[in-house]
């Protein structure tokens, strides 16, 4: 084919050199203004080789992409995406794309060396370089492995898709040299409801789309969790254990899942294997979570013997045939056969405390044998042990196998809190292994560490996406050299409260649905969790262009900023305006829950980081004493909520005004969520203030505080009413995310009705309330003068220290009203400890405040952490580092000799 004027000719030379051979393949794709020629094999070409290849193409040639990379592998997936991005393009001129792996000598590596650029190294690394070749615009795509090369293809494909009209095809392509900041970036999906799960399990198109989304966003690990819950809150857990769902185990023909045929078993096996294959084709590791090994509702206890027939009224989805006697031997054999059936599984995660169904001394021997069996049968598989209530002995048994063994623990209880690890967790969970890292970060380091973000407990339905949150979160993942993070997909708990045969409810009402699959609604959530985890400095145009393309240039950017702001609301609620009883996901849903009545909230509300935030009760006590704190008070958090709500709604209004009546379904849905989150912020702003006043009434007996509490609660209820109004008819009236209807009502309207009733009762009680005979006078300290800001403070950031030597820390602190005190807080990096306090003393010669952490804190078992508190003479206080901008403490790594 001779090059025609205004035709687009693309030569794609994929130089993978994986030791395979393939015949040269050429193809042509027809375009309105010309054609793209594609040719690639394992050879290198001189520039004179282009002409005969292009001329050999026939006008009606079929599109066929072949090459020396792994057939059906990640690079192949990336190539297909690149081809699709070129479809429909009619661009003037000729363009060249050259691709290859850095592990071989090929045209891509040769060009990069000529340009004096380094080749990508390590797993999943990427190099994209714009240049010219033979006087024509060219791009070099190079990956350190097939996954890295896939990322290069996918990034280029997306950027080419942004080119419009006859613009430069490579106009949006950027020079990029990237490697993963966080190694494992995991999405977890739960199999809570059988019907809902099977609708997805058997839909290969669903999983192809899901894994396409993951690959594009550089999410490289998928975890499918079986056996969640233990029948405590709902009907039987149909995959506890999971083995009968996929196969019969030799020697245990009576262990069955009721209501499951052998044909269904076969279909289940085939569908799961298809999922694994689809993930691997996109460079995604596939893991399974085997959480519960037995689930027995009280109505159907363990049978006394193996051979007892199942009762006639046995409900569907119940595992029958397991006894206390055969549970352990069955589980060992079943797990072995499960791994034989699915040999391509990359990771297996266990829940190993009492909820697994295997308890006490039996558990110690059981898990030791299980770890050994897995290592012998699948030497390369990764093993994750969830930390909750697991003894050291079991963890070390896993380590001693020599497997890739890691501990997986919660990041911020079972909700999404602030992006950093809590400065100080609640006292109730301080000495267990439930909330976070507990005492597990000890040296010498023996096991890997994985940080598990229970985002599904918080972001169940509403949109979320904040690059800055993820950036700080990814920084914290490196604590204890963490191998990565896992987060729950949105809708993780969908259908949790329904029977297994109940019809699946849609999230949005039919007239407001706009995506083929519900997960696609959360594209920005997956985008920031993957791309920012891979590279904290990901160019912002990755999401800016997506918002522009979906909503228009001006409206898109306004909505993007509004969503980033709105995504900070829920973490702040969890951190500062929350009930400890909502710690577990089965009890907590901050998107919707009112957090009980005002009286209960005022009494029970406690921050989930008690070092950063004060509770309503604590602020009331401070006011009674005329005292101040460096922690953020509910009054300050209230102002944060109000300001954030204002900024969200301001941006939403600009976006609505810019589009007028040209609003897509996605625009309407997005704006709905943003308005709801803004009103939720206003609700908590007023509820926190109401709780402080109610506590002041309790402490002082002064009815004026009761009246003020009612006034503020009235505003809170009105804000929640505005939230309901914003929701309109967009959402299904029967949202199903939990089994306890008192905690998980079907819609925000239900919760609002409870608030209205509680407010009426509160007003009624106020009418008959009488002041205490001995009212304690309360005097609010009004700051005099213009100084409303905390002291300016600059702190030493010492990140390494020698063994067994004291560490001096200094800070420069200034304030126009004068400095009242500067304190150094420090402890070892174990949540079992409280912070020590050392008063920092001003050194006249340096002008800096100084204090020393004793040598005993650097004995080597733990690293050390510290921060500074500063207060001026008029009551303005702060902590440094500041949580609004960075991780609010400094981690000091002790320089020890590692084995």
C-alpha cells in the first residue's frame, strides 16, 4: 500500500524477545481519512524496513494482532486496548510506536539508550518517551515486564483517545518513567449473598469489564472472600466452608451444601477458573479469602454423627455433614483438593480466630499443619493471616514454612478513617489485635505486612475519590515495609440483609441508571486507589481529562473538585463524630446512620483517634474548667464540616449553572451524592455542637444549654431533611446493606423519621425539665485581641536513630501572644503504649525548644514515634506535624543489625 495524502500510518514494532518465535504479521485498519498499518514480531528493523512492510498491506486486509509476547497475556491485553483507541481516528501525518521489554535487546531499548534514558527496572515499571524516528513523531513504550508494558500500552491508549479531530495524535502523551510505590494494590470482593454473587460469578463479560477497569487503574491483585460472617446476624453463610460449593471431597460424601446440584458445582468451578484466567490475562494476581471453616446457626447445631441424614426441613444454603469430630480432618483434605482444583490461585487469606470455627488448642496444631501443607503443595503461593486474636505462635508457624507469609490487619477499625494510622486508638481496643497494628510491628522483622482498609464499611453507596487521601494512605503503607494494601470494593456489603434467593435490588432507580454494571459508577474510586497507590505523583490529567470528557470542561473540573472535598466528609465523621459501637462493619454505616438520639450521642460519642480529636463530653468538661486543649474539639470539627459543605455546594452550583438543562444521568447522579455528602457534613456540624451543649446542661444544670442543644439539634435534623430532599428518587427506597434493620434502614427517609420523633421527644422533655438548685456557672473564655491562630511551629524531622542512645528533638515555636507551653509526645510504634510527655525547654542560645527521648526507647524491639504540642497564652493550640497536611507524627527507624 502506498502512503496516501492525509492518511494516518502507524507502524507498531513490538520487540518482546521472550524466546518465542512468531511469523511476521501485518494488518490494516480502515479510517475515514486513511488507514493505520500495524506490524510487529520479534525482529528489529532498520528504518528502511518500514516502506516494504507498509507497501505490502492490502486495502482490505483483516485486522490481526500477533506477536512474540505471551498469547492472551498482559501485553496482548494492552495491545488490544491501543488498537481500540485508534479506531475512528482520522489524523494527518505518519506516526510510529515502538514497544519492547527492557529485559531484551530490541528496538525500544536501543532507542532509549541512544536517548541516554534509563530502562525500567523492577516489577511493573514503565517508560514512555516521545521522540522522532525517521523525521516522524514517535513514541517508545518500554516495560520491565509484561505488566509494565501493558501499563505503557494502556496509558498511551487512553491519552490517544483524548485527541480530537485532526489534532496531533500524541498531543496528550507524556514522557513517563514510573515504578510501583506500593507493591500490591488489592481490591477485595465479598460473597455475602448467594444469588447476588452467582449473578456475577457466571457472567464472564462482567469480570472482563471489572478486570479491564483494574488493569487500566494499575490495581494488580484481586481477593475474592468466601465465608464472611458466621451466621450471627443473618441466615447461613453459604460458603462457610467454601469447599462443598465447588466440589465433593473424597471420603466425605455427606458434606454437602443444601440446594446445590452436581451440575451447579461444575458450573461454579468453571466460572471461578474463568475469573482467574481473565484476571491473569490482565496481569492481576488472583487471591481467595477462606474466612470461616464452619458456620452453624443455632437452629441447626452440629450433628452427633457423620451419618445422620439431613432433616427434611433443612433450609437451602446450609452446610451439612460436618461435626466437631470430622471438621479438622475434612478441612485439611478439602483445602488440599481445593488448591489442586484451582492451581492458578496466587494468594490465600485466612481468618484464624474463633470466628473461623476452629478454636482453642486445636487451632494451634491445625494452622501449623495447614501452613506446612500449603507450602509443600503450592510453594509459590502467598499466605495472608488476618491478625485479629491470633497468637504469635501461629504467626511464627506460618513464617517457619518459608512461604511468602504476611500478616493482614485493619488500617482504621472496620471503617474508613483518616489516611494515616491512628495516632492513638480507642482505649477499649488498645490491648487487642483488632483495631490496627497492635504490638505486631516488632523487630527482628519476621513476617510481611499487609494493610487492610475496611472501606466497605463506610463507602457503601455514595461516590468517593480523593487523590490526596490516597497519597497519604500510600505513604503509611510503607510502615514496617508493608507489601501493600487491600481495600473493599464499593457495594461490598450489598444484599447483606437479604435471603439468598431474594431478587437483587438495584442501587439506583431505573430512570437514573447509566452504567451497564454498578461498579462502573465508582470509576474515580478505583482510579485514585490504583493510580495513586502505584505512583503518588500521578499526573492529575489522568482524572482531570476523565471528568472533562464526562461532564464538559468547566463543569467537569468543578465536579472533580467537589468530589475530592466531599470525599473527606466520611473519614472525618468516622474519626471525630462517631459511636464506638459502630466500630464493626455489621453495625456501622456512616453514610446513612444518624448515630442514635442526641442524648445517646452526647454521652457515648468518642473519636476513633483520641489523640487528634476530643469528644463532646470532653469539650464540655474543658469549658466548665475554663481550660483548652491542643486536640481538635467538636466545635472546631463543626466549623470544618460547615466550611467543607459550603465549598462542595459552591462548586456544585457552578457546575449546574454551567450545564443548565444539558445534564446527563451521570451528572445528576454525581451531583445528588455531592449534595447529600454536603448535607451530611452540616448534620454532623450541628449534631456535635448540640452534643456539647447537652453535656454542658448535664454538668451545670443550666437549662439555657438544654435550649441551645435543642436549637442546634433542630438545625441538624433540618440538614438531614435536606439530605433526604437531595436524594430525591435517585436511590432505591430499599437499600440492602445490612441485616439489622434498626441499624441499616432501607433509605435516608427512614432515618430522618426517627430523628424527627426523637427531636419531638427532646422538646417535650425540655418543657418539664427544671434547673438544678445549685447551678454551676459556666464562663466561656472569649479570646481577646486579634490572635485567633495557633503558634507557628517548625519541628525536627529525625527519621533514623542509633540503638540505645537518647534522641534530642528540637522545635522552633513562635506566637504573637506568647508561648504558654511546648510538649514532646513520644512512644514506641506499638498501639499497646500511651504517649510519654516531656516538656520542651527553650534553649536561649539556639532559640529552639528542646526535649530528649530516653535511650531506653531505642532498645530495638520497636521503632519510635513522636510529635509536638504547642499552646499560646490565649488558648490557641496545635499539634505538629499537622494532620490536615501530613502524617501527624514522625517515625524514627532504629538502626539495628537485621538478620
